[in-house]
C-alpha cells in the first residue's frame, strides 16, 4: 500500500464531476452535494482530505464539506488558504500537479514557496515536498523557516523582479 492518503480515499475511482456540483436549479445541486457527502462520510482518510482541502481546494466537495463550509471553517480556525500575503492564489496547474503527486516545474519562486507552506501544513515532509516541487530540500526548509519567522517567503532583488530568498 502506498503511503499517500489519496490512494486510500473512498472517492478514488468515482467520477470527479460528482464533487463539483452543477445542475439545473438548486434542488439538483443540493442532491449532487448530498451524494458527494455520502462518499466522503465513509472515507477512512476524510480528515487528511479535509486538511488538504482547507488549504488547497477553493471549489467542490472535499473532506465532507462544500467550498462554502470549508471557507467558514477556515475563517473560524485561522487556517490560511493557498494565497500569498497579497492574496495571490497559487497557480491551478501547480496545485493540480501536486495533488496528482507529480513534480512541478516552471512555477515562480513565490508559487513554489506558498506551495511548500501549504503542503507542510497538510502534513507533507520536506523531502516529499522537495521531490515533488523539484527544488533542493534545504530550500524547502529555508522557506518554512522564513514563514515561521513571519518574513516574506521571497524577496525582490533589484528592479528586474522577484528572486528567491535563501
């Protein structure tokens, strides 16, 4: 058995459209949400999924909660979303790749740094994060140290743009 909680998820093999409700009118959407929540209710990794979804999933049903319910829980518990200090969201392709367990390349330093913090909060270790993001493990720990110290994850260097703070 793989160590990734997603491999044990009850939704594995279920049509993903179920978890992103659309329909003709409110009753159809409510019914679809209810069906998705039934799948979540019997899931052995629901807590892990919810932890991940609180940070990384702005839409859909995950961890047994809708996007609105997760937003409410986030606001009550102080869990940040995958937004940077300026409210910039992590690129959707970066998040999708990470969720699929693939390495990420071509993302900006800021996107990678925010991904590191979110993945760490979701219970991922430094080595796993570094491998998936394609960065040095020391860089992962430096970003986490900067985050804990309340420092900007990346810093501007010169007039040319953002550089990686190490």
